[in-house]
């Protein structure tokens, strides 16, 4: 499944908000096509900032990000972005919200009906086409948000703590659905979270980040013995992996604190 | 049953108040030049309809003219202010000065500088009405979801697309709230300006009728004109309210 073709290269990226606040320091990371990479770290470690820089929403103070998304047709847009909030337009229906990226590219809603229906079906939103966001639950809103980001068939999907505000049960179901979508449509996913459990259950590669200054402290290979997420979650190997990642996270954050104290 | 009561209660109380008024006037035999009874006001309204109707139409024209100008200029200024902090910093003081200076104090000056009475009245009513539209729209445009803005940027939306598909809908609840205030204010502005202008000029509105009647101590006629002003105000309010419901009922918490 994994193709070793590099799709994103983050080269020596540093980002500074002010002279004293270094959000990111010397980030170097290569991401292969089709990979599911999870960025894990405590708040303030710059993981969201890194995602925004990769999306081109912010410019790094130094360094650069290279995209090798290849030739893209007019229909498709190389990057999809899912925010922590569903970020839907409250005045527009589910269909209209999902249609937005195509509308901005100049395709009318009637010409996009096929693609919209496809997204609605693959995210289980049937029957809600004409509902307004306020009528939906948090999980459903997030599904609409994901459908909107996937309608352009992006090669890279960036997700900034998308399920942080959801309850455990909804979150787990969305985790599983996202994984199966990734497998079917084989896009590259960069997923930010502060949950060890979520990271281990989703990732192929876990990038551990540490704050002040925000940097990558460890990259853990998280190859899963099975494709079935439920089976993976109940295995002893999963528990061990969680314990290991947790331990690494704590180790590095302790180090960061003591370094900060020495400085 | 409860629903019906809720619905008719305001009308019932209103009729009761009119009845009390009528009784009060007849019991204490209050002379009509001090306080006319509601019945007399009604009769006066019908009898003087021929002179009151054109005056009413004139006031309505000024009111809606000023409201229309306020909408155009309020939206335009708000967009300019949001686009450029420089423009806002330069021109906001003027807008505030216009807003805080009582219109009765400015109206005589405007009447000196503008020969055309209709134009002067329009200007006065506009000064009172445009501010709530402008300031509300500025807040609405600023309150646009930051993430949605980023999303539009990510998909390389043009300025026009961002304005039409994002800024305008998200500012619309604020704009409509401003419009409701401005509707009432433009009527007040039109009437106040006309009071200051006096009965001069060929075309005159309801305020002139009230002034005229007061010179002749025709109190019932004053009340009749006043009733028309109030009814017009109520009609404007409910019209704008309907407009707000129409645009917001599907999605905005204020109208659900």
C-alpha cells in the first residue's frame, strides 16, 4: 500500500511569532505518498502552526515546504484542510457546504451533483442533504467538513485536531471511517492530535513534538499488524505501543521543561 | 387556546386602553382641544383624509428615500472601513460627529444651505438613519469566522467571491438588525426635519399638518396626523421584521 514516493518535504522550517516566542525550530520531515502521519504533542508545541504552513496559510520565517503533488486537473485541488471546528457556513445546507470548494473553482451546484452525492454517501450523510448545520450533531458536522475537504479529491488531507471536541464513541467511529476512506482513496493524511490513543490507533508514522521551542523530538514507526482498527485497538501490541508512545512523550516533555529551567 | 390568547392579548389590551381613554374623556368632560376622544380622532382622520393623505405620502417618500440612501451609503462605508483601517481612522470621526449631534440642531443649517426642501429633508433623515446600518455592518463583517476566511483563502477565492459568498451572508444578521433600527430612525428624522423646516414649501408632510393644526388649536387633527405617523412607524417595523425573518429563519439563532 505504501508507496515510497515523497509528496511533501518540510525543509529547515522555523517560525517565530515574536523575538521571544519560537513556534517552530528547524523542522525537517519527508512525507511519502499515501502515508498517514500523526503529529502528537502537548498544546503549544507548534503542531497546528506547522499544518498551517504546509497548507500555505502561514509563511515560515525561514525554510520552505515543497509539494510534489504532480499535475492536477482543474477539478481537483491538491490540499484539503479540516479545522478543529467543523467551520461550516451556517446559512448554507449540507449540500451547499460540501459544494463550496467546487463553487469557488467555478463549477455550479447542478454540475457537481454527482460528486456531492458521492461524498454524501461515503460519509453516511444520506437524508441530510438539505439540513442546515445547526440541525446536525457535532459528529455529523465534522462529517460534512470532511466531505467538503474531500470533494476536490485532494492528494493531501490536513487535519488539525478534527475530533478533539467530540465524545469518545463518535470520535472512534470517525477514526475508523477516516481510515477506511484513506485506504480507498489513497490520499496522504497529516493529522494533528494530543491523544496518544488516537495517534496509535490511526498512524503509520507518529511524529512527536515538544514545545518551547516547537520541534520534532522523535519519529516513531507505527506499522500495524492488521488493517482492522477494532482488532488493532484490542490487541496487546496496541496497549504496549500506547505505553511506549506515552513514555516517549513524557520523557521529551520532561527534558524540555528541564532545559527551559536551565536556560 | 393558550396560543390564541397569546395572539390576541396585545389587541385586547390595546382596545381596552382605547375604551378607558374614551370613558375618561366623556366622564370628566375633557374639552376636545385638550384631549380628544379616540372616536373623535377617528372621525377627524376620515374627514381630513384628503389633506392628510398627500402629506402622509410625502413623509413616506422621505422616509423610504432616506432609508434607501442609508442602506447604500451604510454598506459602502462599512465595506470601505473594513477594507482599509486608514479610511476608517480618517472618516469614522465624521460619522460619529454626525451621529451624536442632535438632528434638530443641524436641520436649520442644512435648510439654509440646501434650497430644495425635499433634498434637505432627505439629508436630515439620512444623517439619523445611516449610522446604525454602517456600524452594525462593520461589526458583522469583522465577526466573520476566521477559519472560514482561511478556507476561502486556501481555495483561492477571489475578492468578489469572498465578499459575496462569505462576508455578505455572515454580516447579514448584523445588517438586518441595523436596518430595523434605521427604519424607525429615518421616519423620526423625516418628521423632525420637517418640524424644523416649518410649513414652508409646496410639498409638505405630516409634521407640517401637525404644526398647522397646533397653530389653530385643532387638537383632534394633531392626533389624527400623529396616528398616521405611528401607524407608518409600526408598518415599517413589521416590514423590516418580515424581511429579517425571511433571510435568517433557516439558520440564525435570532430568528429560529
